[in-house]
C-alpha cells in the first residue's frame, strides 16, 4: 500500500512523507482516548482539590477534533497544539478546558463515526481539523465535503460553535483535484457562517525548521505558530457572548508559486 502511494508522487514534497506518517499512524492509533490538558497537581489540599473538580466540571469545553496534526504525532503531549492552546487560554484569564481528540491517520469518514462521542463531551466549541488524509489518499472531493458538512451541521444543531481549519495539497496531485479540494473549506465556512482558518499549516508548511523529519508534522515551535494564527479567530468566541466569523488572511506558500 505504501508503494502505491509513493508511486503516485512525481516530486519530493512534504506530503510524500505525510502519506507514510498518516498510514502508519492509522495502524498504531486504534483507540480514541481523550487527553485532558492542564490537569492540576495532585498535591493540592483537600479544599483546593474539591474546588479543582468543581471548576473542571463546570468549565466550558473546547474539543480539538482532528487527525495526527491535532493528536500531535511525534511531539510530547505538552507540545501539541491543544496543549499550547490551553496554556494561551489560561494565561488570557479564560476558564475553558481543551480536550485533545485527535486520532492519527483519521479521515473525514472516521471523524463522522466518532461524532456521537465528541458530542457526549458537551463542548461549547469544536475546532475541526480534517481532510489531509482524504486528500493524500485521493478520495472523492464530494464525499469529503459531504462528510464535513454532516459533522458541522450536527454540531451546529446542538448550538456548538465550530471553528473550521482548511487544508491544501501539493501541486503534484493535479491542478483540478487540488483546486477542488482546497475549495471544500471556504465553501463550508460560507455555507454555515462559521469561523474559518483557510490553512491549518499556514506559515509552517514547507519550512524544514518548523517540521519534523517526516516533512508534515510540525515541531513544538511549529505548533506554537499554529496556535498564534488560530488565536485571533478563537479569542472573540471565548469572550462572554462572543461570536466570530473571522477569516484569517490568505498566505502564499511554495505550492501557490508552482
């Protein structure tokens, strides 16, 4: 199966390595355990511990729902983007609790199957990061869009705010497919009037210093840039009564220049 993927690529790009990482990750990550970020130390006094439990149970939940880019394949748990986002949220004085629900190698179809479990967490916000594995497997664009539309629609029906992050493919997948794939995300953001970050890996993709040796998954520093890019979109939503339809400005990458 790996040979088939590698045979399709006519240039060496970071997505060539991505296919290896994501497929291997999908075999290794069979469970779907949530990781609660920012747990308090067990050395708290009984009164502090009780207060901590109450605060945790009542704090608004943000679910980081995605694939290995959310799970943080290749970096330590505190270096993942959900963990770094939790730190930024806490430092800003908000009580929200971030739950990392990333699964390595997952497609939009797998995400749709997990959606009931996500909604059981009763999140107020879901950051949706999917599509890379659909794209590198060459799955039908219409089906990927339909899967994401179902996820967004069901979350919005529960009054859960969705922040959509987009993904892009390298040009060696062909101009027609890459353009159609990239258009999935702004189309859905407009259709559902939801906050939108056009490219999850903006300012990180194609930069070796910000990526692991596989060429796709960011380093800790790369994830910190992603969090900084996401923050102007997320911040207005965190404020009481806040809402946002912010769109992060488009940026050019090496792909756009080819």
